[in-house]
C-alpha cells in the first residue's frame, strides 16, 4: 500500500522538491500485528528534522490516521514515511507557500536469517567516506548517496559495512548505528558532524543507562573499534545484530550484547502492548 497525501496512488508531482533535491526526511518503522513499533520516537525525530530543515511538521492527527490506515492489516512489515517540502519551481529557493508531501508506503518485512541476531554478522570498513556537516548531522534527511555508494562496495560476503567520515572517525554502518563494548563500557560514535541519530540507537543508550551500564558518546578511531571486547550494530528493523568479524578479526557474541538484546526485547514488548491498550 502507498498513500500520497492520504490518497491511494503511486504517482508524485514531477515538481516535487524531494525528487529534484532530496529536500525532505524519512523514517523507517517496524510494524508488528498492525502496530508501529516505537512510533512516538520516530515522530519525535521527524519533528526535529522538520525544525532543522524548516519544513512544516504535518498535522499529527492526520499523520497518525494515515500511518494507521497503511499499517493496520500488516502482521509484520515496514512502514517508510517520507516527508518532502512539496512542489516548487526550478531553482533552490523554496516556494513562499509550502505544501509538504506525505508519502507512506508499506513494505514486506525483510527476510533476514535468524542467525544474524544469534550468531552475529560479518562486516568490513568501507572506502566511501561520510562528509562533514553539523547542520545535517543526526537527522534522517533524504540525501543518502554516500550510503548508496558504500553499499555498492560488497555483494554477499558481508552483511554490513562500517563507514568513517573525512576526519577518519568511525561513525556508523551503511544502514545502522555502531556500538563498541570495552571493559564493560558501551561506546557509540558521537553524531556531531556526520551520521544519523537512529531511533534504536537512542533506545539502546537509554536501556544501557537504566541497567547501570556506563555509556560514552565519543569520537572513535578505527584502532579503538578493532580493540573492542564486543561489537554490534542496530537499527529500527533489525534491532541488534552482533558483529562476529571485522577486518579479519573475530569477536564473540558477548555477555553484555546478549543482555542488551534481552533488555531490548522486553522494552519493545512493552511498547507494543502500550500501543494496543
């Protein structure tokens, strides 16, 4: 199902600035039994992105109605919510009157093997570097060519690639955020000039703090990451995937990674239950 501005259709105005300039934002949301998981957190990040890009945030009641319409019949799926600045003439200057476009598409849930979660994944460091821009760091804007180029660097031998920025700091995976556990401290890259502040990233940080596991958001070098005791990546669809190999070095699915997977499962179950009730 695809809804564009609340209507069942598959066409967008050719003048839409999302097409011309990537002028917009998106959220990728898991659906279980017709319920959108962590929807409140996704909408909060969308609102932050709207404020940063100066795109009017949609009427939330209308937006929730459209999301519910798209997701309510899905047992397990993925909602992709895209918000663009809407149509405008040629040139970068935005129209005086903005009419943002809302695109809500329901996709099948990806068929990932269960052992990615239980046994871990194989990863490597991508050659493609992330640019530096504090104005855009953190938000999930529609310009993702760096990730597209990085993802083209491998076929089937790896499940994820880790990306550095132009300052040679490790920032994230192509589709995920990165966590390093060393000496019972959870480290994750600081998202200040590059990268996305994932919804799942923030949830995991909150869960770690609630369970007395120290957390550090800081700049990480490649050498520091390689010296980790445990590694994992996260996003809103996969949850947590342990890393079992990186740059020809092996890592265990360690105790703290296993604990965080269990804590996250409990937290997610409570979120779904609260939506239902």
